[in-house]
């Protein structure tokens, strides 16, 4: 029997050179908005800030230079890793803060109405849960008719298991938005991350296209 590994999914990771200053800014914002965090509906120890339609924390004044950096990094990912031509650049369409304490988790999900998604790790220490990419859980979110067979939990291969990414604090990770991902049960308080979605500023295949603008 022959097996071929076809079409791997590239996950892009890059370190932000000014993390210490950015972390201080983010923790100040968190303190100023401690009463504005909303509890995740499926995990009481996971909270979000600015995770609403027409809100984006990276479009606030303190984060202008960081937003420019993540947009440049995402543009590099799309052109240099995925191999697509960008008439203009990738732009952040929405962004929000996550605070996950001990026992918190994020259920498997993917991001609709986005081309690239990403997470920046503001505070990440030993005991904090990794970022998981879920193979079997993708079947929970079909956007077309699908057939699901009973899983054989005793038959484990690299083709049917989840994959973990263990980031370093101060790193940005980017992936294609249709990829199902999650955070397993967290083992320590104060896992802080900043998540975001991107779209090309100009969507074009050189024949048909349109322009995307951020509207608050």
C-alpha cells in the first residue's frame, strides 16, 4: 500500500521585535476595561474583549504600529508561503483580546468571512494550553452535505489526529481561516492572546475583483 502526503497546510509563526512594550500597553488596556470583558458562552474561564461585530482592538490608537506589522507579516505569509499575488496588502478586518484562566478552553471552530486568521501571544507561560488544529472536529462544522462515519479511537495516525502548536510569548501565528482550531483545557491562569482576521485589501484574480475597507 502506498500513502502520499498531499497539500500540507503551512502555519506561519513570527516574533514581534517590540513585545515587551506591547505587552505593557495591552495589560494597561485590560486593566482599564476589566469590566468590559465578556464571558465565553461555552467556557466560564475564558473571556473576550472587543469580540463583537464592528469592533476591533487593533484599530485603536495604541496599536497602530503593531497593526501595520501584523498586516505586513500576513502579506508576506500569503505571497511568500501560500504563493498568491497581492495587488495591494492584507488588512485586519477585526481583532479581539482573549483571557483564559485555569480550566478555560476554546471549542473547535473556524472563522467565516475571513481569508487568514491569527493569534498573537501576549502572555504565554509553562502550563498554558497550546493552540490545537483539529482534524476530526472539522466534521462538526460542514458547510455542505457530508457523511460522517464512526471513529475508531484505537486507530491513530498522523492523518486523523489533532496537531498542537506551542508558541512562545511574543509570537504571531497565522493560518488559513477555514482551518478548525481550538484551545484545550488550560492549566494556569492569565493566558492572554490577541486574535485577528484578515482579508486582502484588494480581492482580485486579475480579471474580477473588489476592494475591502474596514468599517467600524
